[in-house]
C-alpha cells in the first residue's frame, strides 16, 4: 500500500529554494526534494541522509559550485 507523500516544508535562502516531502512510494521512506526554480526532483534515502550527517564540516564545498554540474564550461 502506497501512502501519500508527507509534506515537510520548504527550505530556502537567497540562493536556493527546495520543497521537501517524505515519499513512501519506494521500498522504504525517502526524502523527495524539488528544486523550486527548475522543478528538478531528487531523492535521498536513509543511508544517504546518515552519510550527510556524518560528513565533516566542509566536505560538500566541492559540490556547492553550481558551475560543476549546472553550467559546465564547454
């Protein structure tokens, strides 16, 4: 039985806005993240979220540069 997605809210600042829900359509609950600007959707399961919680400060800095995946140079 698939339960509906549970709305969590919107996480936003001057650089980004992401709608967050808990999705129950897969094998286990996961976060569904929707980029409010582009509509792009991503999912994070419990293992991925735990990994984020254990990362040392600054470990994501390399991913925070949008030119790496959004606007790569030719």
